[in-house]
C-alpha cells in the first residue's frame, strides 16, 4: 500500500466517524447535503460514503425526503456492546437495583473525550421523574460525576483538560478551576459527590465512583433526585450508591 492509499483510507475512516458523530449530535434524520455542509466534506464524497453505509444497514433513508439516520445494524452493535462487557452488564443490574430501592432516576456515566456522558439511564418510578438522554455530552463541571471522573488530575492538568467555557454553568455562573479542584478533592476523600442546582435549581445529583484495579475512577453510578429530598433519605441513597460503586469496581 502506498502512502497516498494509506492516507486516503484514514481520511475515509475519519469521514465515516464524522458522519456518525454528526447524526448522534442531531439525534434525528438529516439531509445528506446538510451533513456535507456541516462536516466540511465534498458532497460527492458524502453521497458515496452514505450509500455504502446504507448498503451495510448502518444508516437508512427516512420517509423518502432525502434524509438519513442510523439503521438497524447500529442497534445490533449497541445491544452487543451492552451485553458483551462484564462491567456494563453489572452496571445495568445496579442501575435497576437502585431504581427499585429508591424510586429515583439512576444512571451509569463515563467520560467521552473531555465531556461527561450518560451510558445507562433508568427513569425513577415516582411521579416526579428526571431523565437525561444517553450519549449527550455535558461539560464536566456541570455534574457530580465530573468531580469524581477527574479526581486523578492535578489543578494544571484539569485546566489543560477541561475547556475554559465549560466552567460556565447554564445560568451564567462561573466555577473557578481552583474551586472545582477543591470540590474534586473533597469528593474523592468522601467517596461520593453531591451537587445541587448546577444545571437547574430543582435537582440534586449524587454520584459514587467506579474504579479500576489501579484506583482510577473510570465511571460513576448516580442518582438524580429532587432538590428538596430530605437529608436522611439522601444519606441512605449515598450509602446505596457507594455499595453499587464498590461492586462495579470489582466487575
């Protein structure tokens, strides 16, 4: 294989990834012309790649209007991923257990690049429900989980890793990196993180770490509850989360 062939193949793979990321961000059918425009890819190239992905059932045309979205193969791949990993299988069980135990929304979360994302989400059984879309990327400082997922980083590493704009909360408040790192240290020492009113004033988020064999936090197990939840109930939920986190750390 020549250098030109290798480079072209790599560029083609990058464009496939860009298409899939774009559709995931849009979370609905999109015109092929829009994909070409927004990803900066020549239209003829996009049509060629999209047609190949349609043939492979990674994508499928929608409604005869020139739009495409994820096809059935993506569902099968996702299902295989959820069933194929020991920790993911265990996490699904823990998420369901927490919902049954507390009645609140439970989640399993990780980092994706320099953002936080929900991998598993199980809505609570109570009338008041809070949910979050799986796979949506959220700034790390906006979350309880983020205060655990970066607890292996020093201040300068945190500042280099998290984009400056991500320290600005949805309501315009700014979290100083130094204050954030102090919260990270407290969460690591306590074995859990608790935040209230970061994204909206009605929500409290609780998170416990899932650690690898080296002690690094690789995921979190979380509960999202009403902000007016009583302290005794919160304490019981935190202990349940920490127990789930310990079990998942051994998975």
